[in-house]
C-alpha cells in the first residue's frame, strides 16, 4: 500500500481530535478568534533570534523574589498601596523588560501558526499563558515606577488640577511607556518614563487650563496654552520666565498690527482681557474677517519662528 493511501485516515483522525477538543471547550473557536484579533505589541531584539536563547521560564517565582515592599509611610494610605513594590536595580529592570518582550514575541510567533478553521486548545492555552505572564511582568514594572509618576505630577498640581485628577493620566502614560521602552538601547527606564509622563501631563494641564492664552512655544506646534500670571504653580518661575521671554521676542518681530492683535486676543502684556475680533476690527478700521485673517497670519509667523526651539531643554530642565 502506498504512503499516499494512508493520508485520508490520518486526516480524519486529526479532524476527529480537533472536533473532540471543540466539543470539550465550546468557546475554543471564540478564544482562537479573540487571540487572532488581539494586537500584540512588543519591542523585538536580535537576541530573541539567537540559537539557544531562552527566556526566564519561571516568571511567577522571579516576581515573588522581587515582591519586597518599599516604605510608603510618607504617603496617604490609598497612595502608599500603589508604592508598595520595591524599586528595581538596572540589571533586574533590563531582565524584566527582556522577558516581557520575549514572551510577547513568542506568543506572536505561536499565534501566527493558528488555523481558525481547526483551532487547537493546546496552542490557544500556550498563547494565553505567554500573554498572561507578559502582563504580570508589565504590571510589576508599572508598580515599581509609581513613585516616579507621583514625583512628576505633583509639580503640576493647581487649584484646577488636583493630584488625584492627574494621577490616572500619569499611570496611563507610564503604562504606555512600559510597552514602548526599548531595553536594548542601554538606557534606564526611568529616564524614558520621566520624559513620557512629564510631557503628557504638561500637555493635559496646558491644553485644558482656564484663563490661559494660546501662545506657548512648542516645536512644530506653537498653539499651546500658557497660564496667566496668577497661575505660576505649574512650573517654576525660571521656566515661565524663559517661556515669556521667548514669546515676547517672537512677538516683537511681528508688524505693529500683528503685535496688537496677538496681545489683544490672548491678553498678553498690558492687555488684561481678551478682545473679540469685532473689537479689534473696530479699532483697526478693518472688517471682522480681515482681523481674523491678520491673526491667522501672525500665528503662522510665530509658528515658523518657534520651529527651532528645543522646548524639552526648557521644560524638562524645570
């Protein structure tokens, strides 16, 4: 009998086995499709492809060894609980990021061999296990860096933005930073996370603050918002002084009508209240639409001037 004659029975047996698995777990197809729809983001590294490379297979035990609680006595109870995970040293941090990304890399590779028409309960369980372990490490990394988030957002607390209001956004920024951090570059995560959390919190506060102007200097995007003189608690005085000086220098390069419009529209300098386009039109002897066009032209000029400004050197130096 030829080898080809043996194929139908083998295929039938495989089909019977798959049908038995589906019968044993009626949700198997749904779990398979859910995994196929799930986006698995990871930072690849060449060592994942090296022959003989294997990750730390005992994730749970490793995290148990790292579960020493740090002191949170200086914080309110609900915040102290968020800071119970001890800080990580550089080597441990790198190993956890490597393992988290390797687990997702492995899960993605295994998932790529899924056959939706013939799901395998063993393969599905393997992928789910890999993803669960990756999430476990991710959560540990987030918890170990909670004090960093709190140290950043407390600088932005104002009467309009309480510490608790900003905390949830700070944690979300930290979570995104953990997912995007490339451990292979050799930098500490805290450096990367500080920039990510600080920039996002800065955008939130300046983007929603009441009683502000729209003329903050931001590379590539000038139209941000700066608090008025009564709201100096967002950043230290040196930082605001630098921002005001930069903005003032750029406004002086505009023509006289444009300077008047920008200062009047955004309550800068001696102007204590924002002026409407109709008010500006009456004072300049032009139409309301012309006043709007002049403002747009002035803003574009300011944007062009600001493109070369390194806002990070000013903001993150605060």
